[in-house]
C-alpha cells in the first residue's frame, strides 16, 4: 500500500473531496476548513491512498507570553480498515516535524482514558501520560 502524507494548504484542499469513513468526526465543511486554514497556527496533515484521504491529524501551535510555543495534537483519525498499519504514526511524525520547524519546544495531546491504541501510539513517541481533569460545555 502506497501512503502519502500531505499537509493541507489552501492549494490542496481538493484532497478532502474524497475521504474514507471514520477519518473525521463529521463531514468536512469547506467553509470551516477555509477558516481553519487562515489561522497560521493550525496544522492539518492527511494520509492519502489511491487519491482518497484515509487518515488525518490536526494540531494547534499554542503561543504563550511566558513560554516557547507548544504543539497540541487536537484530533487524529484513521479509517477502521487501515488502522494499526502505521498510518497514525506517520501522521503524528509529520505534525511533530511541522511543530519543530515552527519553533515548538513541547508537545501535548489528550485522549480518552480507555483508548488503548492511542495511548500506545503516543507512548511510542516517548510522551508521558499525565492524569488530568477536563471541563467542557456549550457556549
């Protein structure tokens, strides 16, 4: 299987016209995508097989007034039929590279407590697991 990893820019958004099931949580909205890509601190990398997006990872570079920038992996997904074949690892490697190039000193990511495949993936990069509490709600 020939997998290419691409960083999405306004020039190649057409790649997202063909996306496999379960790669994103919802259908890609090109209106939202346009807004996303206008933010220079947003990174979207995709895995493409035979012209179809089969995986994605999104990250945000957080700027701070008192620390160097840090890379936050916001979301990742690979279509079920191609999971556990190294696609997610390749995507994370690409987004980490992008973070380094853009001056990030640290990385962090959150995942569900019972998502063992994701926890194994992030451990494979030498990341330590920290227990935390998250709050969320509607605005």
